[in-house]
C-alpha cells in the first residue's frame, strides 16, 4: 500500500475512532456551560488531552497487536500501519511515546488549573491506554477492554472535563459519562464481534471470544439500551433539560448498524465479517451524535424560553 508519510500517520491515529475521545469532552463542556462554570482554556486542553491519550492508545494497539501476532494478513478491519508494513514497529512505538509526552504536557497545565486529582486521573489514563494491549496483563487480551472503554472513554473523560472547568464534581456529568461509556463500548463490541475468530486464533480473549456471537450481539443492544436509559433517567431524576433527549439522535446511525450486528447470527463461522466495518463506522457516528446531543441539549436548556421546557 503506497501512502505518503503524512497519510501513514493519519492512518495510524485511526481518525474515525476519535469521536470516542471527543464526545465526552463535548458533553462535559456542555454541562459545565449550562451550570455557568464554562472555562475556555481548560475545556480546550481537556479536548486536546483526551484526543492525545486516545491516539497514543491507538498507536500502542497498533504496535503491540503486531508484536503479539494478533494483527496478521487475515485482518478484517481497517489498515493497521505496522501490520501492513507502512511504518516500522519502532517508529510507531516512538510515535506513541511522543504522543504520551504531549498528553503529559497538556496534563501539567490542567493540574495547575484544577489540582492533584487531575494528575492522578491523567497518569492512570495514560498508563491504562498503554496497558490496553501492552504490559504483562494487557486488558484487551483478558476480556477487560470493555471495562476500560466504559470507564475511561465515558465516566472519567466526561466527569473530568467538567471538573477541570468547575473545580468540583458533577453528578450529572458523571451520569452523562455512563451514557457515553455505553456508546463507546458499543463501538468496541462491533470491533470484537467482527474479529472474534481471528482474535481467538491469536489468543486474544475478548468477551466475544469467551462467550460467542449471541452474547456479543446482546451486549451491543444492551449498550444502546443503557445509553437511552441514561438520557431518560437524567431528565426524570436529575433535572436535566428535556432537550438533552436530543442525545437519542445518536441512536439513529446505530439502527442500520444494529441490523448488521444482528445479521451475524444468521452467518456461519468462517464467513468474512468485513460487512461489520460499516456498522463500526455508523456506531462511531452514533457516539458523536450522542455526546453532542447531551452537551447541546444541556446548554440550550438554560437559554431563554428553551430553558422553560
């Protein structure tokens, strides 16, 4: 595959997945603005930091999956630059380290703004990003990838975005993070469903490998249902504006994705599952729409006559 150096690095960052890092920041910032505690520079730094940590995680995933032999020529998903020979493994590793250093520098500013809790959260987030596929007990190889995504791309990212602007924790932002964690986990579920056979052959014991297709399909629908429940509970019990139900627009791209996911049960093992690649892209768009709907709905719910809804 012939690509330029710049194109290679863009591929390595996996731009289509970056909604999982941006959406929680958008939602957390929307809640902060609705509560009158919006702070422009901390919000921007939170966005940059979240994206850098996700990019570092993606690079680590690219590097370690290749080293462990789980990324092979039989890969069904989008191009991995290390496996495809586009970038040397050591170059990808150095890119990961550089990205983590940049994330650390952004974190220094956020610690100066919001204090030591951010230092702990940032360092743990970076460590877990590497340990997702690296280290002596890689999370994704031991069925813990779903927990990692729910916690760090949901609860932690959303709640911390609010915290660095307000200086205190918000129960509403934490609940919103649960919804975003569920949506981001749905992305991972599609990925793991697609790769169940190749992951199993490589010794990667994801939940899809451990429990099979039927469990994984149910898990996908459960993630979507959890996201709906969060939005409804937020309005009913947390005094969120009804406009935060705009977040449910995030489920619209997931409707055709859900059909593809459900269709896996009618397909025997050994059949090419590349048909799930569009479902992954659709679910990624769903994450973006869900996060934007939460943040925008919270903000609009405080503005003029809309706030009386």
